[in-house]
C-alpha cells in the first residue's frame, strides 16, 4: 500500500517542480492586486542606457496577466520607430493561466504599420505591434523590446502605474548615463506609494516599486499625471535629429531653440513683404497691425501637419507656408511671426501643452516639453497670444485649449516661463433673453437669444460651422428636455471684436404642457436646464476639480394659455455655497403672464474626495429646481 | 467689312460661351466658378464636386498583356473653411507582392484662385505628394493642395495601373457634398464581359458604343546554329471594344441619419465585376453572373469548400463529446458550444479561411470563416444536414448584386423539419437563431454540397421580449421603494448578457443607478446567467428620492418611473433612409403601485391603445385603481425590423403619442 502512495507523492512533486519552472502562474497573484483590475502588471522594467549625447538604448520587459477583454489594452506590446529610432529586438511569449507557454511571437509576426493618425497628413513614423487573439482568460504575456535612438532630447517619462483598472506587482526603472551630460530628474506624487530609490549616483538612477493597487476612473478627477507617481528625466546636453542642444536654464534652452532650430526659417519673398506693408498701411499701433496680419493669415492658411525628421520640431520655412498656404502649429506660428517682423512688430514662438485639460510646462525642469505652439506678442508688460492654426478664433482669444497655464516664450535673448490668459469665472457668461407661450393644448412656441462670452464662447461659436442636419441635431440635444422640438429661424451673430457669440432661435414644440384630465403641467424653465448629471460614486477616492467656472443668467417671459388659471407656481429658490450660487424667481404679471429669472454661478476650484457628495447634492438640488413645474387648471 | 463684323461677332459669342458654360476638362476653370459664393442648390454645402470623371480601360501592351488603367479627374469648389478637407486627397492601393500590385500617379494637381479678377493657378509640387506604406499589402498616395482659400477651385487627376484586370474599382456618383456632374466610362475588349451593378436612389444615364481596335504583335524568332539569326514578324489582331458611358448630374450630398444600418446602401454608386472571359480559340470561362454561380464559385475556392471536407482534426474530440447523444437538437447545441468555447474569433471577417480550419482549431483562434466552416463541418459529421450561409454584414452594406465581393462573412445553417436554424459560433451569447447583430442584414445565401444555393432571410421574425414586473410603494414624503424583475428573451437577452458581462457587477449597478434617476439598488440577482438558451432575468430592490414630485401638497408620479420612454428618438423632420431596428420587439410592463395611507387618487391617466397601419406596431396602456392599489399593464410592440421611409411619419407620430401617454402623471391628494 505504501508504494503507490509514494508514487503518487512523487508524481505530485514532479508536477509542482515543473510548475515552478513555469513563468508567472495566475495563482501567484495576491488577491488585493486582483481587485478592480482587468490586468496585473507582474513586472514592468525599463533599462535606459544613455551611452553618449547621441546614443540612447532602451530595453523594455513587461509581463502582464490579462483577466478579461478590457485588459487587452494594457498589454502595450508595440514599438514606434523611424529614421533615428531603430528596433533592435522585439518579441513576446504567451503563457496560459498555469504559466505554460502556449505561443511564441517573433519579430516577423508583429504587424508593421505606418503610424499616421488623426490630424497628421504624413509622418515617417511607423509602428510594430502585437495583434494577438486570446484563446482564453486569464493569460500572461511576456513582452521584450530593445530600441536605439540618436535622439536624447526625449527620455521617456516613467509612470509607475500605467492605467486605470490595472495593478502592478513589481516595477523597475534603471537608468545609466555618463556623468558629464547633466542628467536630471524630477519626481512627482510619490507619497502614499511603496517606491524605493535603489541607486542615485552621478552615473546611475534606479527605482523599484511593489504592489500598486488598481485604481478606478472617477468623473471630474484630475489627470492621472497629476495623481500618480511618475518621473521626468532629461539631459542638459542632448541631441535632436542631427543637432546638439543644451538645457541648463530656460534662458539657455530658449537661446538654443532660437539659434539652432528657428533660425533662418522666417525669410519671406520681397513681394510678400511689400504686400503686407501695403496691407498694414499707416497703422502705427503694434496690436492693430497684428490684428490685420492675424486676419490675413486666417484667410490664407489651413492646418496640415506633415512631420518628417526634424520637421517634427523645426517649423516649415515661412516662404514655403507663404507659397503653399498650409502648415502645422509651428509653421503657421512662425509664418505669422515672419509677417509681423516685416512690419516691425516683435513676436515670440511659444511652446506649451495644448489641451482642454490645463497642463503646465514644468517650469522647474528645463527640457523639451509641450505638444503645441502659439505666438506671443508683447505689449505693455503683457502678452497677447495668437492661436495660428485656427481660421475662426478672434484675435487674442485663448478659449479652452491654451488658457491659464505655464508656457515657454522663446525670446531671442532666451526663454521665459509665462502664464497664459485666465478667463475669470464671472466672465464666462451665457445670457439668455426670450419668451415662450403655451396654448390650451400644451403646445409651446417661443424665441430665445443666447449670448455667450469668455470660455463659453469657444464651445458655442462652433455651432456656426455646423451643417443644417448637424445644427438640427445640436439643438435637439441641447434642448433634449423639450420633446417634439421644432426649430424655426436661427440667426447667429459672431462679434469677434468683443468676443461674444449670439444665437437667435425660434422654437416650437407640441405637448410641452402635459395634460392630465383638467390639469396642465410643465417645467417653468424650458430653455436652460442644468445638464451636469453628477454621478453617484459609491466610495470616491480621487479629489475632483472644476477647471472653468461660469455664470448663466436667464430672463424669460411666459404667456400662459387663456382659459386656465394657476393652481400651483414653484416658489422662489436660492442656494449658496462654496461651489457657487443659484437663484430662481417667478414674477406674476397681469393677463396670465409670468417672468422667470434664473442665475447660476459655478466656481472653478479643486476639492477633496470627501466634498464630492456635497457637490453632487448641490447640483442635484439645482437640477431638481430647474425641473420645478407649474400646474394650471382649466377654468 | 460685313464679313469681318460677322466674324468678330461669332468670335465674341464663342468666347462668351466659353466663360459662362462649365467645361469638364482639366485646366478650364471659369471665372464664374471661382466667383460662386455658395452652391446654387445647397446653400449650406461647404464644398461641391463641379465635375468628376473616371474611366476604366483595358489596354494591351506587349510586355504585360492586358492591363487595367483607371483614370480619375475632378474639379472641386471650396465654399467654406469646413470644406478644406477636400484639399487633401488620398488613394489607397494594393501594394502586395503579386501580380495584383497597383501603381498610382497623381497629375495635373492645381489650385485656382481669383486674385483681383484674374485667375491665379498654383501647381502642386513634389513637396505636397506623400506615399504612406500602411502595411505589407496596402499603401496610400496622398496629396495636399497648395494655396487653398474660401472660394478656391481645386483640380486633380490620378491614374491607377494594374495587370490584374479583375480589380476594377467601384465608382461612387454621390458623396457627402453635392456633385454637379459625374461621368464614368469603361472601355472593355470583346474578350471580357463585366457585369455592372448600380445602387442608390439616383441612376445614371447609360450610353453604349462599340468600336474596333487592333493589337500589333511583334514576334521575334531566333534560329540557332553557328551564327544566330533573328527574324521579326508582325501579327495584327482586330477586336471590338465596348465603350459604356454612365452620366449622372445634380446629385445632392448624402446626410447621416440615426437608425440607419449603413449609409453606403443608399449612396448612388456602381460596381463592376468580371463575369466571363472568352479568348479566341479557347474555352469560355465564366465567373459570377447570378447568385447561384457566385455561390458555386465561392464554394469551389480552395479556402472555402475543401475546408468543409476536412474532419480528421476534430473527429476524436467530437466522438467523446457526442457519446450517447442521439437527439439532433442536443448534438447541435453541444457542437455549437464546443466551437464557441474552444476557438476564439480574432475579429477578422471574410468567407475565406486564412490559416485553415485545422490550424485554427489547434491554435484555438481563427477568423469568421474558420470558426463557422469548422462548425458546419462538425455538424455535418455528426449526421445533421448543415450548410454554410454567406452573409454581408451591416458594415459591409446590403448584398444587392451577385458578385463575389458582395459577401464578407459566413454563418452555418442546420436544416430541420421546422425550417432552418442559423448558427454563429463567434459570439459568446449568440444562440441558435439569435445571431450577432452584425449579421442581421437582409438576405444571406446558403450553399449546399453540390454547389446549388438558396436565399435565406436573415432578419429576425420573432419578437424579442423585454418584460418588466414593477411593484412599488410611495410614502407621504414622495420616497419610492419597490422591486423590479426584468426578463429579456432572444436578442434582448443577448444584448443584456453582453452588458452585464462586459463590466463588473459593482460598476454595472452603479451605471444602472445613475441611468435610472439615481435610485439605490440592493438585493440584485440574476437568473439563467449561464444558461443562455433561457431568458435572462434580473431582479432587484430599489429606493428612489427623485421619482416623485410633491407640488402644492400633492404627489405627482410618472407611473412607469425610470422605465418610461422620455425622448422621441425620431426627432428628424424628414427621413431619407429606412429605419432599421435590427429585430422586432415587445416591451411589456406590469406595474403595481401602492399609494400612501391618507392619500387618494386625484387624477389617473386614461387607458389608451393605438396600432400602426400594416400591423407595424401597437401600444397599449391600461390602468385600474382598486382602493389604495393601482394596477397597470403597458405594452409597446414593433413587429418589423425595418421600417420604410413612407412609414416614417407614422412611426414618428406613434412614438410621440406613446411618449406623451407615458409621461402623464398620476396625481395623489391628501384625504
């Protein structure tokens, strides 16, 4: 009897030992890491070797266990390449849940594709990516790649946590560098995370992090960049597409950028210069001159992005833009600068992050940053910023793409960090004036004028460019609270001088008043119902923020149907708090007429996770009061 | 003198004609075209195609034999900035390694502007031409035109050459902007027969001409020996060429609408497909001319029919699975489940196998053809009468005309006494006769072993149900507490299961709460979660503070709470294309409401019923009060998956009336 038992034990033992040889079985993952996770990063290691100013080698080893379809996007098994970045090695191995190898994917099995996307017309960037169909979940992928590049201007940022619904078992960063290139780093949001710095010398830097739990996405959260740990790295002496560069101070960096990258790009044909001078005529004021030129550029050019080699960083020649009438943000900014130069108005290329979400150039970390370029015109110790890729923006308008953030202004004497224009909450207005009538069958007909300014101008003025079907869809969405909405005449007034956009709209709708027996019921506020549906989040972890505040005021005349009397009228309502102020008022007038007044002011601000429910309730009360109904009884 | 005057008059007339009439020839841009501020028939158009001409010519040359040359030229007017996108053009072409490789060249690319009353012409230089190698097979030639402003007129032309004459491109007469004139001409030697198919609402005018052409062959003969000797001889072969001209004028821009399965089904366009080849002294070779021969051709492809005959790779597995199973239905379900759980779809479409069924089975993943042909083979092997059914997915457009490219997908059909049962093993929650939504696209084509075929209606006929039992109490503060039980069948069950299983339960409930007036859900449970042949049932308790309104001391409540339809999805004034619901359905609500003590009903919505013509759908609304309990039964039923544009107005009014009824309130007053 003993012998078979022994045999069984032996058999078990071999199973265990062979399993030990297997890589990363799913059973080895801690339960806490599985919570809220679609995938777990078992190991995420990057070895960056900066060999010289012109040579950087990056090795990536990622081991990811994927639990479901959503976790597929966390595999990140792709590598970009171009003329200056070559892929020396790329491969992947797939293991099943027990850690048994099921598939090996070699370089030739990766798909090779051009990486031209979105608004880019052409770029020589390409990508090798893994296209793997899982045969079952969970599974684990081990991905390895090695690249080499001569561009050392961009050392990849290191994110310890690569995404939401993803947890990390182990994360390692190793960087080696010569001590004479001025390597520097900046750490962000380390607190609360188990991150160890294992090496920090004049030739090496290493970090290790363990057990980072998966995070959920939550509405109104700051960007993950502003919440979770990351490291920025850079060199004081770097190389970019055949050009050596320096970045010790912003002044140096700006000078380098001006001398090495921008220089010689603003030449214009004499003919164009003459034309521009004639266009400006006797105008002396630099701002007025700039307005004329901005208008000229807007009418002449369009946005086309072609990114080849250094062209990704160096603007196209102004003379080419002049001939072709197109370019990307750098080309169009630089072209505008060249035209301004021709009429003796100074202006500076300005590098920044263009995004609705406000993000700064890190002012205390001198390096190549940003993704966008605008133009700064100095006057009276201030700057006016021009968005040169837009054919519609009013002069100096910064809307929601470049407002209120730190940017790098490249002056000939060097770079300086400047804050762009801040649109104050009280100036982001929408003023509604109008009226509506309800007939005895509950049908509504009315007219409204909506005037928008400040940051509200940016979203509203887009309505002007919509096609008729899109315009119809837009208003039916905007007034989705009104069923059976029919649009009448719509007129727009775009006052670019004062930056105010006015919509003048006639509407009608059958059955707005709901008739039940001898009563008619309808919400008083037909035209400006609060749209922010603030979700209930069971236990919120992140702080939240409101990036831009606003002020809406409404004054609407209401004509009630004849033959009805008012049974109930919502009472006046007021709400004040740290998030803002809200007030409604209904004034009864003779002949079944009412005046409805509403004002809603929202502060911008940053708040803690604990305040979220308070905000939700604040907005909910507003939305409930916006929905307050009037009840009429048939006489 | 008289004579001269007459002459000059003629000349003036001629010149006048030149400037006012549009000339459909590259370079001949008129001042009138440049001056035009908006499109005469569509003032909102951002741009318009003033003319577009295309030709497909099959030409002979001695090196390559017959080659296909496609030439396209166009003139585009830009009215507004939003039309600037038309200044970027691209042609995608095949760049693989075989004979089908295409070569694309742009030429005569110019921008015309009016500067101080004069026409200014800017030519495209090489810095505006790009070639993007997308992947191993495809590349894209792109141009971006210089000096484009509001009012500019753009011209371009390009030529595509290939030695694979079957690759004749489709021609779209219509696009998203107005087209004033569109012309397409084919030049086809008598040896080839193409079938051309038109779709859309606007048909071009067709003219056919025949002309004779000849090919000059030069033969070189060498006679060997000590001194080589070359002789040349020439042969002349005459043949007839058919020229077919298609012309369409004044085509309006296409507009996107919701509930449309694929706008391309309605765009005026044309496809050409080679149907026959007949060279002198050789046999006629026919390709697809009707659906039957299309099906037969596809069946005979190496990566289709033969793949159905392979059985070795699964025989052992199937034997084990089906041991002791006799009922055909059970066999079918076991096999479907076996394929579903063992071979995953790699998201690639097509009716042709890529790596083949055997390899797909081993590697546990494959494209649609591999999965469903394998399924068909297994069903056949188990003794069932099973056949593949070719399908064109919704994104591919409706298969209107017989040709091999009309289809892009394949499913399986089992023949039973009660008709066909359709199966697709590529989707987890799909069951017999409940197919993934992508396949629900009018007709498919079933192919039998002998190559004969038959049309199969893919559109579901049976209504998918969504039945809700809702019981709730209202308290004097307007707070609602209750239970909901929701049962979904067929397509609704498939969709619901997908929703449930695509998120974690916690998130699913959070979403459910937020979408339903921020109710709080507890005691959530599911029945038949895994038994996908049965309806899926969800039950939960809920409380809600936002479900009633207290106005002037009275309680107002929409009886269906968060289940009422609040918005009419059909808010367009007019409808260009049919409404596509995907499948017929019935939503039914059984509601029991308990009103608070001390309250009585003041007003109740009146019972109502309506039906649409042609039995398209019906709505019933019944309500009865019994002391402090209210009983309601509401049903909304659409009997057709597709509703024609003629019926749109009726459908819109039906929804309007239904929503008005559902939003009527019950009013409760204090006693």
